[in-house]
C-alpha cells in the first residue's frame, strides 16, 4: 500500500512529504528523504525515529515499523 | 449659538438609544455581537483615548491622501522605478499582494463592529476604521496599477487574494479566522488589540523607515500614512479588553491573545521577516527583523499585557527562540519553491551574509552551508538543481510549510482526530487547533488537496491551479543566477 509520510532530516530546514510503498524498508525510506535534501552526498549511517522518539529498525518494512498515513518520521545522521 | 467641539462631541459619540420594538439581545445578537453577552451597563464606560469627529476625520484624511498623491504626481509614472533596488521592487510586489486585499477584509471586520459593537462610541470608531481600511486597499491598488507598465506581476496586488497560491492561502486562513469569521468582541481583541497594536507597526513603520533608505518615497509615504490610521482605530481594542476583564472573562481574553499572537507571528515572520532580510538592500536596513520585533513589537506588547495584568502567551520561550531562525528557514523554503510565488526571491550575496551573521551570530554556522550548497548546485547543474521538487509538509493550522526548524531542531507534531491525522509545524499551532476543532478540522491544506486529488500533483498544472501563468508570472531567482560576486554591477530589470 502507498503511504504519504512527513519526513524531517536533521540537517535539512524543511519537512518533506514522502510517498512510498509500505513494503519498503525504513532504511530505504531514510535514503529517499535525504536524497531530496540539500546534502545527500554526506552519506553515513542514518538513524530513523518516529514522532515519539522511538528508534525504528532500519531492516523492518515501513508497515512493520508502525508508520501510517500522515505520520512523522525523523532522520538523524550518525 | 454654535456649540464648541467639546460641548457636543460626547453627546454625538454616545447616542445609544433604548430599543422599543426589540430587546437589546435581538438588536445585538450574541452570535455576532460577541460572548460574553454583557448587559448594556457593562459597556457604558467604553471610551476611546483619542476622540475624533467625522468632520475632523475627513479633513485629516484628505490631507493624508493629498500628501501621498502629491509624491506620486511629483515622481510621475516614468520615474516610478528610478533608482529602486531590484530586490526592493520584489519586496513591494510581495507586500502589495499579501496586504492590499487583506485590508479590504479588515474593512468588512470594522463594518461588523460598526453595526454590532455594543457601544455607540465603539461603533463610531469602527465606522471610521472601515473607511480607513477601504483607503488602505485603494492606495496600494492605485500604486500597483501604476507599476503594471513596468512589471506585469504587480497585478497580483489585486489578483493574489483571488487565487489558490499557497502563501495567499495561508494569509487568507489567518484573516478569515481573525477578521471575517469573528464576532465583534473577538474582532476587537484579535484585530485591534493584538494585530494592529502588536504587529502592524512592524509592517508599516519599519517598512516606511526602510523605504526611506531605499529611496522609495512613494512607498514610504503610503505605508507611513496607513500606519497613522491604524494607530487611531486600533484603540478600539483597549476598552473592549477592559470590559472583558472587568466582567469575568479574563480567561477568554488570554486565550484570544495567545492564539492571535502566535498566528500573527507565523504570518509576519513569513512576510516581513523574509522580505526585510532577504529582499531589502543592506543599505536600507536600519535594524534586523529580530531587533524590530524585540523593540517595536515585543516590548510594547508586553507593556500592553501588563496594563491588564495579563500573562505572556504560554509559548513565549519558543517564540523568543524562533526570532533567531524561523524566518531564515522560511527564506530557504521560499527560495527553493520560488516557482510557486508571484515575486522573485534572492539568494543572499556576500555582503548580506556578513550582515546576517553580524545580526544573528549563529546564522553562518546554521544556514551558510545550506546556501553554499545551493550555489554549488547552480554551478554544477544549473538552476534546476536549486529547486525543490517534492511537496513540503504543510501545517494544518497556519498552512505554512513545516520548516520552523533548523538543522537539529524540529517542532513538528501530529494529531489524530475523526479518522484523520493532522500535521502541525509546532505545538502552539496544534494547541490552537485543539481549542476550536470544529472551526479548523475540515479545512484541507494544499498538500491535503493534492493527496486527495482535489488539486493537481504535476507542478505545471499546480501552477495553473494556483493562478500562476508559468513561466511569465512564476517567481525566479532575483539575479537569475548572475550573482553580484561574479558580475558587478548587478543588472537592473
């Protein structure tokens, strides 16, 4: 199922809408967000959290991570 | 014998008659005259500090109009753009589009008070206020029309409020809430007490000071003239506030202040903050936006609150923190989404960056690298690399992009209600929404409309939907990529 989520990367200035199939992994979701930001070339490990601040398993699918339509996720480098 | 002014003025101001065919509640229904519905006696002491008569009003306004029109005539149309900085021209276009018809909404609000305000002196003041606001609509329309010959986008002075352009939707969302969908008590607190005494001095007095230094004397004269009207009719707020406080409605008054302070702050940082620090030439800047806000808005408003023993809004610390960065983040949003605007947007040049860093010591560390990245992208791949193509996350209350963050700081939050998840840029926006869910819940942001299929998802179609005829009307880089450190002097448009 396709979801729309609101992603906030820690080195970006803007929350961005991400539309994605929910069978993708959390790691792929993070990559998709930072690719649209202003510093995609920085690379490095990405930590993904939900709105409550819980760290999401990068190998889990978006559906498994509990993210649903309209949810916030935050991506931090390192 | 002819009475002297002071002998008849109080009688003329206070012509509250006793209704014989309807009772007072029917004459002034609570739904539009406002809550709490207080007995007539509670309003008997409603007094404005500065009293004026219709005769005096007309004479004063005639002089003020003559002063504005005199500058316009002296400059004559062919010289309207002479010596104006190209960024300043965009600032005026931005200001005109966002403000001219908002003033007309202000006229509707004043007229509502002119009929349904509970005291005749209030109604008289509001009648003059309505005339003021019509004037504040007409003058920018006139000047915008003059400028059409030089830049067709000045038609947005009139057109903007009739479009779905996203900045205008955000402005209209606020003005509908504050002006058009409010009873007279809420109007007096929101429009007169908070918006006009708190914020419009920033838009008009600060802009007038900058216009003088930018050599735009017609704009200076216009906004300064408008501000003198605002200062007069804004005094409606104080006696209404006094009646509320004295009649057990302190909590309601505090809520209206908190709500409208935050909502006005959001819009002003978007309009004034970005324009003052990214479109006004450095030579025209007398103070930073933060300094203006601190000295002209915050300090004065805190005194007003103290007069009524009211508290600062509960989110004050966040507001103060945001003074250092919120409009800088928004500017990056405006720049990277500039094709969705009706005015051009600037990338700060070296002198501007130095100025910004002097005024905001964290600016370079926080934002400098982001602007440098945009520069590198322009060098490497042309303008296309400097644009955002994905959708920004929009707040379901203020309707602005959820970008009141800086790297490492994010205040966005959500709310699940009625099977729908709402996004907010910040806790205060969510709090306001929660206080009046029935008022706000059914509204859809531009992103909600795109997701629901109510607005087109393709950018070219979205431009059309927003009223922007691409590529002629859509916003561009102010210098078309020919930045001044590479090409000196800057070519004028």
